[in-house]
C-alpha cells in the first residue's frame, strides 16, 4: 500500500484538529477508514463497571448497531480482551477471538453482522482506573483482516491518536483558548505554556510563572529547567513536536524540594489553535502542560463540601485520604481514630458515588484542576 505524504498530513491535521473540536472526530475516523479500506471507525470513552458510555464519535458505522452495543453489548469478546491492554498498543481482533467463535455470539448477531463487520483493529488511547478511551477500526468479513501495511499505518498513527485524546482531556479550557480567553487558562492549577515555531515562549499562565519564580522552570525567551540534563530532554521533546511528532512526557524534580513535576509536550496542528494570531499570539506550534500533583492538596474545603454536600469533617477526611494515605496515616494526620476515619469515609463514598480511595482521589484531582474564585491578589 503506497500513500502520499499529502494524504497522511491531512489525516494528521484532522486528528489534532479533533483535540480542539470534537465534531471533527467522525471526519478523522472516516479518513483513517478510507486509508485502511475499512467500513468505518469509532472512538469512545466508557466505564465497564458503571456500564456507561461517556462519549462516542462515529465515523461511518451504523448508528442503530451502535445503540445496540451501548444498550446490551458493552461486555463482549472484543471488550473483554481489551480491558487490560496497555494504551497505544494496536490489537487485531483475531488475537482476541477467532472469527468463527465471534460469529457464534449475540454481539456479532446484533452489532456486527448487520454491518458485515468481522475484523477490527483496536487500541486503548487513555485509561484511568475503570475508565477507558478506545479506538476501533472495523473491517468487513469480505475484506478480511488488515494486511501488514495497513497494520503498520495504524501503529504509526497510534501515538498521534493517544496524544490528541490526551490533549483534549488535559485542557478543560481548550475552547477558551480557541477564543483567546487566557483568563481561563490562568485559573488552571496546571502550568500551561505555548511556544512558537522557534521554541520561544508566546504565553505562560499564572501557575507556570509561579514555577519559574520558584526556580523549577526558566521562562525567558525560551523554556528551560533548573537541571541541564532535564533541559536537554525537554528540548528533545520540543524539537520532536516541532517536527510533527506526537510529543511526549517527562518528569522533573521540583526545585528546591525535589517533588516530581510532570511535563506533557504536544505539537499544535489545529487550524483553530493557529487562529490565536488574531489575539496577537502568532505561530503557536507547541503546547506544554506542567503538572504538580501536590497542587491538589491545597484545594479549599469549601469547594469539596459544596460539590458533594459533605460536612466539614467529611471534607477534611476526603482531602486527606485522596492524597494516597492509609487509614492509619490519615487518622494520625487529623488526630482522629482509625474507626472515625472509616466512618467518615463510608459517608464520603456514599455521597460522592465512589467505592475506593483511588476513585475518590481522581474526583478530588478533577476539582483541583481549576482555581475557582481566586482573585489576582491571591495569586
């Protein structure tokens, strides 16, 4: 299979455009389906435990069959095999179950047979606890399994799909960025930095500027860290993103306490993000997120109380337990007995619809991703 670089570039543009404009995902999936001679593709986010689809973007597959999947077949031979697969790994459906065995299932009769689908290229794009975002590219029984060239193309697209989905999740305020509403980005608890095509800093939000004041980052004309070795690694990721790669992630010891920060680097290919030039931000090319998990520990108790109707005592326990402490450690930090902590946690789990400390931690982290009600003087 020979593909022109122009066709590949157009597909990549669609994939990265979709990070900032979800309505483009069906077009991106259809374009990938055309490249791989597939019936169509779908990208979705779901929880197996909750039996819930949080979003799905359909590229040319049958919507009635998709509804049957959501209503009756979230647990099926393909999904069971993919449940524990690592993100970014392309899995051929014939690895999970033979076509003959698949055709004996109700899932095949109700979801696949009406579309004449019998083969699938599957990939987990993002995973957190029970939630998974996944990508499927479906082939007809008549065409048979993907050939080696088509598999290589899907594998080559894998990091770009993962990066686009991660980017879309990472910026809850990406729509604000499209509209150049930088005040929203300034309220993110994560550092956000935009670089131009020469790797010069175009924009740095309040959180990243604080990190620069502390000495963890250096934000003059370009970006660097307090460590030459980490600066070199960061520059490599930025150069790769400028050359069109999917980007990458690295960790950085925070100066001066050595606590680890996470830096996510992604190229900007979206035409919409390119229109930042209208707001005086020209040639935006690379986007960086600098994430400090410890920021979540400073979330005001009032915000947690208001969000879930917790008492003051329950909110204190929820915040302490979400930091990864054991029951005993939480009890010691709050000067309470372990039994009291357990009682409060049972009530917290009930009010927040969570069942484990890991789920609670994810909920608290989501609340902490945005600084609500913070004034300029408090910054």
